[in-house]
C-alpha cells in the first residue's frame, strides 16, 4: 500500500516538540549543576586556604604538632559563622585531623578536610601538611 498521508500532523508535531523540550531541560539542569559544583569546589579550596593562613599567622609559634593542631582548632571554633560564608553565598566547613586520625596519613603533621557547599552541590578536599 502507498504511504499514508497524515491528515492531522499536529499530535505528531506536539509529541516531537515535547520530547525535544524534555531533553533540552535535562541538559540545562546538568550544566547548571556543573556550575554549582565549581563554586562548591572553590569554597572548599577557600576553607583549606583559611586553615593554612591561621596556621601561619596564629599558630606558627606552637612548640609541638599537637599544640599547633589545638591552636588551629581553637582559632576556627572562635571565628563567627560569617567567616565561613563567601560573598557568592557558598559556604565551607573544615575539620583538622592529626596524623593517623580520620584517614590522615601517619607521615603528615595534620590534615585538613574542607567541604564546600553551594545550593545542591557539595565538594570536598583533603590536604595534608
């Protein structure tokens, strides 16, 4: 039989348009999530830098590694919550771990685990010193 001519192509076109729209919307959400992830990673990196700054400026005179870790932890605990929020709305949380504590390798003085948060994205970094 010859090819049938579609008398009313509207339902077919509507289905096609809805299918393409669904694909495009999911791709836009993925791309937005990638952008949020980059901002969360930058916030986590800021947390690491903040701890290293505290170590160098406030705790460098500590005589032992344990005293240095205590100094860093105490200084972090004394900071107001606004110190952990960036101007773009991202935040970070930091944890300082001694060697052989919480996964920190035994050959490090201490490790810093920083988690950056931005909207629904969360990225973590661990650095050892």
